[in-house]
C-alpha cells in the first residue's frame, strides 16, 4: 500500500498529540488508520460526473432545501448549584478543570 502510516510516523503523531499507547494498542490503531486510508484510496478511483455537486455532509442541500438556521437563544440553567455540587473543583461559580499538558512544537 502506498503512503502507509509506518510505525515511526504513527509514533511521531501519537507523541505530537500527547497520546500514550502500549505497543498492542499502537499497532491496532495504526492498522485501522491504514485501512481507512485504503478505503479512501478506493473511493478516489470512482469516476464521478463533474456536474455532481459536492456533498460534504452526505446530503446535498440547495438554497431551497436547506433548513433555516435556529435562533441563538440563551436559556439559563434553573439550578446551577446542582451541577456545580457534582464537580470536583469549583471556584467563583466556575468549574475548574486540569491543565492540558503541552509543549512547543518543533
């Protein structure tokens, strides 16, 4: 298979994404990604009529058939204390979440 994701490339991608996999998980995911790439390459071989409009959602929406946008309406929570009481850490009415570890990219 051309352009296969090698173990080295997968390891680099996993490292950049800060994922940690054991060797069995890494190999399984790498093989699954390669199967997805293979399926994409098979789809690329299909001959399509140039007049067929793009349908990124799987459904072609024309201006006439496109559903109208919903209004953006703010609805306050009736009992925010109930939600905040379930959180492990709260400060000033806000949920405190752990920092996501990151580093500068090369």
